[in-house]
């Protein structure tokens, strides 16, 4: 293989061939590059390198005789498939068989992205359909506005959802997000999209009970998140065990797409988009955070604790969940986040009445989630800090107890989840950066919302669709 005039050959683990092909494709090189594969044993500590010498001829041949087999296609183009059936139902079944056979599906039924349906979805874009957003990592497929519309059409979405998906894809493709690595890594990362601004409520995106879904009264999050997941797979090549080596997967085929409950925020609590990214209050925006785990935390007291006692005990329980020497948060130690703490707005109001602020809560959680140095060492987490660590992380090893992030400001706190005080929710971070984007609204957005109210019924909290 020629890379900038230099012949190269790739050494790969047998189970990482798909990941390597995706990575090569993302660099603009032929995915069937010269490759010599070895079993996992060669890559484990204490292994012998003698097998490399025994197969050196394969390296020589790859460096001198390899030629590409594939021809480059036209970037950003989409094929039209013709699927026929005696009835619409039969054609739909055949289409879903085709999706699965070609590894385009996610195991659940999809809607075909017909020309008419894609055109309808594209009504939600403020940008032309051919606008290139970027290369979807790690495979590197050219991603356009039309690509987003196709995925959203397949996922059962609507045009008013498209602006959120486009902003989410823009954030996902930002190199600072780290998606090129996280897509392929074994850590089971999945994107979390937090929406701020009035648009979330307008498109029926949940910030209340069951905000992580499913919710037929607020269906937007499932479609948007599923569309992004389809793009991760079909454009980014994140097929389990082939292009994505996540041991356990991302837990959900719809990712996480939710709104913050801005209307319920107590005085002095800025919306997440304002606090984290500097957007003016009321700005329609998204924030992309990668997570790889979730835990429900019982926050409320069990007996007749005073309000002050209950608040303090709940804070300690949340900090205890965060205080774990699981090294997933190391990727975000300097600039990312250790995770997302979700609390109901009723809890935020209770804490405010007791004299707590968002800043003082975050400071308390950061201080009380510190890990004792001996726990860090006995778990082997200290060694992970030392491997490829930044200077800041290496210096942090001198701290005892050890903080789970460089500063308390890195902890993401979001108000969502309904007006009930019993539980909070912890989404463990696996996130080099928290990336924000403003949402571009199409001129016809009000018309799209009117159409949604016509199709789905009233959008009020009291309406049962």
C-alpha cells in the first residue's frame, strides 16, 4: 500500500480486522489494505514475538506486491433501490429483509427511505441537501444533510426533528468529540444529546418522567437517537465485532436524546447550554456527551430525616456512586467530563431552598467523590493514569485522595426526569470533550409544528396521544 509515497503494511489482531479496515477507509486509503493478522496472544503482556519473524515473507509481499482491488465511488451519492411486492406490506417486509441482509438495520423494523419520505424530512433543514457535514468516523463515509434525512426517515422520524439530528451529527463529527476512537473502542460508548431551548418542547422531546424513553407522548428522542445510531453503523462502520469492538454494545439502539427541564429550573440555575457552552438563555442548542454506563441512585431519605439531613445524605450517596476507580473517565480528565448527573427539578428547588446552589452542589460532589490513593493503586487505576497520560494527569497522582476530574466544573449537571424527588441518575462519562452546537431552524419550522399537532394530536402535557 502507498501512503504519501511510502509503502506500508498493517499488523492487526484477527478480531480487529474490521476496525483496521474502517480506520484505513477513514484516512482515504483502500480498506482491503495489505494486512498480516495474528491471534490475540501476540498482543498480550509477556508474549513472544517469534511469530512475527516466522511470517516475515507476508510483510515483504505486502510492502512490494500489494495492489488495491476496490475502486473509489462518488462521495456523497445514494443509490435508489427498487423493491416490489404484491402488497405494500409484502414490499415493506422485503425491504426490511434487504436491510438486514446488507447489515443496514438494527434488528428492529425500519421504514424505507423512499424519495418522497426523504423529501418530506428535508423540509426540516435550513441547509441544502448536498451540504457536506464531514466524514463519519472511523470508516469515513461522506456525510451530508441528505444522509441525515435518510437515516431519520428510516428511524421513523419527522421533519421537525431534523435540525436536532443535524446539530448532533455536527457535534459527533467534531474531532474534539473523540468519536473516531470511541466508535471503534471496546468501552461501549454511546452518545448522549442534551437539548436546550424552547425547541425541545415544541418537537415533543421529553424532559420529564421517562425522559430516556420510550414515551409515545414525546416520541422525538427515540427517532433522533436511532437515526444517529444508524449513521454510526452505516456511515461510520460501527458493526458489533467488526467495526466496533464494544464488548457489550451501547445498551440501547436509540442512544440518549433528551431535553433539559428549563421551565422548572429554580432561580440561579443556568441552563446546561448556557453554563457549559455560553449560549444565551433561550438559545436552541445541543450538547454531545459520550457515556458508557448508567445507574439509578436513590436520593430521598427513608424515614423522618430533617430536610437538611435528607439533602446531605442524598448528596453523599450520589458522590459515592461517582467515587469509583473505573478508569473510563480518564479520557475526559483534562477537558471532558466524569459523567452526567441528572436530578429532577423538584430536587433542584428543594436544594435551593436549603441554601445550596448548583456551584456548591458540584463542588461538594467533586470533593466527596475523590478516590483514596491506596484504592487507586490496588485497583490498578494508577497504572492507567500513567499510560499515555498528560502532564496534568501524572501530577494528579500526587493527590490523595485523587479527584475524578481536573476541576468540579467538568461535572455535567442536568435537571430532567419529572417532578418526583426520590431518584437521581448517573451516566458515567467516557468523554474527551463536551461538544456544543446551536440548532439551525428552517424558515418553515412553525408550519412543521402545526403539521405535527395535526398528525399527532395536541402537544400539551395533559394530552394522551
